[in-house]
């Protein structure tokens, strides 16, 4: 039986796992003996055609996330037409209007940044990361594809992962970056708290009578938020979160009927809308794993925490996890010769760094969801009035914008690099 030994095995070749491996390799350039890092993913990303239509799966990258992606050499590889900056964000409740007394707006200039974020095609982002690692002259990270993990056991000073083909991968540190249905979390029998919202996010793309003005628009309806996110080609990406039955009904409508419903739901903020892509429904849930780390393992991204997408924070929390784990490990290894990357006490530093922040963000998203989908009209009216009040308080708005952009967290990370 073939066995290979590694120092760090990252299970999951999505954006979060690739960023973690890339940063760890970069932070430890010149480290001797060289750290053996491998990313295990069943299949490499498929090639993408330069003229392919905008994919349905897009992510909102905050300035903090952009900084981490730049450090991983991923941002620079993105084609310009595959991302769109947005400089403003308008949030309102269906009973109000986008600029009415029950609305809230954020502008990049007020936060002292060029933009509040970017809407990026997920598959191009992942492909750029993968290609960057595969083409790395230093070869600090090995990309392993073609076989899935099927078994896991603890060994003396290591965790051993068995692949479907019978190969054994022995590693001093196992990083679970394999998403919300994490195989690593399941194999390690780590308890978690989960919630099924009974909702789905319906996604598609639309064109509109009026330009999106480099603005992200989000309206809270009684059944969930609906967002219009700016795309580079002038269209908008739609993310309509609603109860599963309604999502199925919307998905089954003819294009013109769906467009009419969407136009009304968004208060005609961009005028009449026209469907330009297929529609896809994705189930929504939340989960938080009670422990992110232990002896010889760490979880990052959706493997550790899954969040409601109403503020687009999921990918950004994962990127911050990846950066924090890479920095924690690098600082430990560079400070102590022949240090152990699987040291539980060191890994605990990463967990303390990120867990509180993740829980705070999850609680905020949960609170917003509950308030704006409440059956109590008085609570909904109070929330609507609250948006207007916050909009008139510059200091509070600045704090909220700082939280949403992740700039404070990124400055903390950047200062420790």
C-alpha cells in the first residue's frame, strides 16, 4: 500500500482551502526543512472560455477579502470582465423605498475606500488560485486530484487519510476546508449546531431599464431579502431568498412573469427587469461547529461555519479564517525550529482569533433574518424605522461599514503578517 507523508494536508480545493495553502507556502518561503503542503480535491477546476457568459455563482468580496486574495496572487489573475466593483449599498424594507425614511445607505467615500466590494464570478476566482499554485515555480504546494478520501485514523504523531484508490496520506496537520457538508468534520465526529431555514436562494441574472450605478441593492420582503448585485457587463445578479415553496413557484414561472414579480419585489429600483439567464434554487441553512481545532486538525470556512447569505459574508469569513490559520502556523514555525504544525495549543490560537468574530457575524445575520421575516407587524415596522435612524447616525454607520468591509479584521491580520 502506497503511503505519502506531509506536514499539512488541506482537504478541499475550493477558494478557502486554496487560499490557506497558498498563503502558508508564501509565508514560509525559505523555511527549512521545506514544509510539505498538499491540497486534496477530487477534480481540478474545469477550463473556462474567455467569452463564456457570466456564471450564476457569484460572490461578494469585501475589501478585506480582496487584500487576502491579493496576498495569495489570486486577485491579479482575475480577468477584468469577471468582476464588478460596487461603490454604494442601499438597503430598505418593502414597505419603504430605496431612498425613503426606512432605508439605509452606505458609500465607499464615507469609509475612505475606493469601493465597498466586488461581485466576482466564483469559478474564475477558484481557477485563478488553482492555476497560480499549479504553475508556481517554487512548487511549495502539491495539488492532488483523482481520488476521494474514504477513511481517517489517528496515528502516532499524525492523522492518516485513506483514499478511494487505497493510498494513504499521513499528515502532521489536517485542515478541513471541504465545505458545509464537511467530510473531515464528520470523520472527526465534531459536534455542531445547525438550522434549516426552510428557505432557498433563487439566483439568476437580469438586465434593467436603468443602470445599476455600481450599487448593490437589497430589499427586505416579508419572506426574505432580494438583492440586485452589479455585474461587469451592466446586468445585475439576482439573489432572492424566500421560503422553499415560493422559490419553487418562482423558478417555474415563465421569464416575463418572473421578471414582473421581481420588478415589483425590488420596488422598480432599476425599472423593468428582464431575465437573461436560467434560474437556480439553492437551499439555505446555518451551522456552527463547536470546536474548530484540536490535536492535529483545524477547520476553516464553511466546514467550521455556514451563514445566511443576506449580507454576502460567508466567503469573506472563510478568507479571514484561511489568512488567520496560515499566519498563526507561519509565526509558530518560524519562531521555533522544527516546530509541530499540529500542536493543539498553537491551533487554539487560530480558533480564539476567529471564533468570536464568526459567531458575532452569524448572530447579526440571524437577527436581521428573524426581524425582517417576522409575522409581527409591529416588529417589522420597528426594524424599518431603525434603518432610517441608523442612516442618520454617521458614527454608527461607519462602524457597520467597517464590520461589513472587514477592514478592521484585515488590518489586524495584516499587522500580524
